[in-house]
């Protein structure tokens, strides 16, 4: 809601102006207060922004003057009551069955995965689906600003941050929760989003010290941008580390970057699946395993939208997949078997 006469609703990935209106800004303030007060939150001129979770799991964000120049506004992000699965994303054309099978194997093989994408691109939805691919016996800890993940496994613990009280005390940050989670004997740690270097530093340490199979998300438009974003978060947080050391920590911790995007038609798709190979000199080496082909609109299962296709590169971590019992044929990664078989015959 931008103004009393500007209430927008998102349908099928696109925003549209609804016919709902409010009399004035005072009525919007009444709506905001009646929504957040039962949640134990407050909003006023000294604290003009609030972010909270509603009882049904929806997220609410409100901004009032003086931060909101044109008047108070409120945003509510509702989530589907039905838990989406890979089959749903395949049906919607967000990815292919091959990529779903590959990513399921990556989670089961305990690879560390970063989901990258812009706001509203579907990162949390994908993170939720990926989390469901882990074995039931594992102990998993989720850490979020506002709890959105809805894991149905029994052996899980959900942690949520807490904003500071009116006097500035009592804050519980993601950094604190990540640090504390390391003492809780987790098999995997899932952080909904890394925004600060301190939290990222703890997350990377967790990935590098025996907590394989951890997952997190970051705001970035490409896999390379995601790596740069992680570097910037660490450097801006005051860590006195050489850039090469930061990059080595990132390259050692991460195995896979899954890029998610919301396209111009409102659809949400995986646009890239990229392996973090390691370091070469002072540069982190990335290998794109699957990528979106904007020229091809016939490669998704439902025939809609650009196709996500293999690049012909087999991941360097393939031995980890095989050790976990996953053996993928060369065709999955784009190998031309006719050419390969012809070459074998000539030999």
C-alpha cells in the first residue's frame, strides 16, 4: 500500500492496482498499529520502521513519517499454504527435471549451497524446497530475521532474530544466533539471508569446520555478483583481512551457487547453476553447469519461457555425488554421446 488510493496486489509475479481504497493516511496508521501491536512491536516517529511476522507466517513491513515522506505505507508478503515441491517448480517452468534431480543430489551429498537472487525472485521458496531434500535423521537449525521457512522434518530447530527494545537493549542478531547454533550440535545450518559481514564470517566458518550441507541466500543478480557481494559484506564489517584471504575462505566454504530471477513476464526461474571451483591466483574460479538460454523457449517441461540448458561442463565435485550414490550420465551435463561414441569407435 503506497497511499490511501494506491493499494497494489501481486498476481502471477506482476503488480496490479486494486480497487481497494482507504479514506486517508490516518486510517492507514490505524491499520498498521492494529496489525503490529498484538505482535509486541511498535512504530512511532523515533522508530518509524517495523518488520514482523504475522501469526499465519506472512511478513509485514511498515514505514511511517518522518521516514516515509508521502505518508505511512504497509507491505504484507503472504505465502502459499501449500508447501511447494520441485514438481511444482517443474510444472511452472522454473527449472527442469534434470536440474531438480541434480540439486537434490547436491543437498543429499552435503554440498554447501548459496541461493542468489533479487527481491521477490523466489529465493526463500527455493531454499525451503532444497532444505526438504536432506535426510530426516539430520539435525537442522534455521536462522531467520522473520521466520518464513516451513520445514516439515521433525528434527529441526527454528531461530528468529529480535529487534532491540525501546531503550536499545535486548537485540538478538543473526550473528549471535549463528554463533550460538554452533554449540547446538547441528548437522546443517540454514541462514535465510546473510546481510552483515559478522554473520557471514560465522557462516563461512561453520561451512569450513564440519557443517557441510549448509545453505544460505544473498541478494545479487549473477553468481559472480554474489561472490563480490560476500566479499564486500566481510570487508565493510571491519574485518582486517587481506582480500585474498577473504576470497580463499569463500572459495573453500561454498560448492554451488544457484541463481534465481524474476523475469519481465513475472515468472520466477533458475537462471544459472554454478560451481565454485576454487582459487586461481587471487581470483575465485566459477564454472557454470546449467544456464538459461534466452533464445530457446521450448526447453522447459511446460514449453513456456526460456530454457535452462546444460553448458557441457561436468562439476569438479562429481566424486562427492558418486560417493553419496548419485551417478549422472554425461548427457545430463550436455555431452554429445553420438560424437563421443564415434570417437571411441575410431580409437
